[in-house]
């Protein structure tokens, strides 16, 4: 009950903030303030996050994990280079350690999950633009035959095409309204909001849809790809081992997720892993217990998946905000996303 109330309050304050932000954006546009706001963006750390790069129409898996096409990625990076000083995490760690006031607009480029298109599509573009990025890897997906829970759910929906879905543990039935992509998004939201582990929910969905045919091959990098990323001047961070929501885990499971992913990456890549990004990354997916465990495991930095400008990253090294890049965004959208963002 208490948890339910907290969840409701969190949802309410989030939607209230989103509403205020939308009103501000609308008013700003009407009054012609967009350019003034963009020019007065404060110094600080602006981190952006990508997941998959490519065409979301062509995948058998989750289309909602796509951030942009390769052409869009190239355009975004050229734009970022014009307006920000792109730094790697090593430099960011030093700035944080020295507790220096940021006197410029810095940016970190990050990619989550470790999909193969990060190597085939993103790496050549990063190299040709001469910038470094960090790839946060869920080690359990690297070079394995495991299809992650969000891709399984999207595949089940695409394969069986149900028009409604409901599990007893969900708050509501999810109904197909506008598009398959929207339906997948709503089902994923129901799964994330449910207290049951994602894999348990998938087994129930498989039974419900009478699914017996397995899944296509997963599309993740292997250890050779990750070693090549490092040789090309990129950085690697951890994103847990199984990509479970950390606040749903027992103490032992949490410790395993943070330790095992770090140990595997350090052994395979022969370099120290000091940064982490929270799976899913909204406020409910990490807490003080998770942060304490990160500190004792030897991580120096951690990124969430909520938009915001980090004006003093040295005060919140385990809660660094990142702007999500979404398909179809153009320069104006990105400028407005930064201009009206919350400052931390
Ligand atoms: Zn992820």
C-alpha cells in the first residue's frame, strides 16, 4: 500500500513536472524565447544517450530501443561538436575528483546495452568525427544466445499480434489503440511497473499466447567487438549483468549484478571499469542501497536515464542525468530539449 502510494506520488510529480515543462515550451515558442533560452543554457555537463542505431521499421525485436538512424547520428554529432566540448569519462572523472567548477558546456556521449549496431553503425561515425563515446554493457548479453526481456516481449507481440494483453499481476489490461509500436511501449511499461521479475512475466505471456517457437538470434556485440571499441579510443562501462531492475533484487543478487559485470569486463578487456549506467534508469530503478553498493564495488560514476543538465556533477557523481535521443529529432528539438531542461 505504502509502495503503491509512493509510486503514485512519483508518477504524479513526474507528470506534473512534464506538464509544466510542456507549458513553458509552448509559451516560450509563442513569445519567441527559444533562441534566448538556448543562448542562456548554463555551463555544466550535458550527457546524451543512445541505444540502437538504425531503422526501427526493419527489426523483428523492440522498435522502441532505436535512438536514430546512422545519418541522424552523424548529424547530431556534428551539431554537438559545434556547441559543446565533447569529453570522455576519464576527463569527467578528473573534473569530478578535483571538484572543479565547470566553466564550459561539456558533453559525454553514451550508448547503452551493447547492440551490434553500436559497432557496425555508430563506431565508424564516431571515428570519422574524431570523438570518443562510452558504451555501457550488460555483460550477460555479450556474445550469448540470450534475447533480453524487452526484445522478447516485442517479438511476442509482433509474432502473435494480440489486440489486448493482461496478466493478473498488472494493474490494468493493455489495449491496442494507435499502432503496434505504441502497443509494445504500453506492454513494456506494464512489465516495468509490475513487481514480478520480467522473465516470470514473459513465461506467463508465452503461456497466454501459446508461444512455442522460440526467438530469433539476439543482436549483441561479442568480446572481440568490445576490444575493438577500446582499441579505437572508446570507453566501456558496466550496465549490470542481466539488465534487471536493481531495486527489485535481493541484497545478494544486487551485489552479483554490480560485481560480476565489473569483473567480467575488467578480465576480458584488461582495463579498469569505473562507470555504471542503471538499467532502465528512471528514479524508481536505483536508491541509496544501490548507490552504496556501487561505491563499495569500486565504481566512481553512475548515469541515470532522466533528462537534465548536471551543473555540479561533483555533487552527484552517482546520479548523473542523461538526455535521451529519440528517432526523428532535428536540431531544433535538441536545442529545445536542452533549453527547457531541469538543472541539477
Ligand atoms: Zn539498458
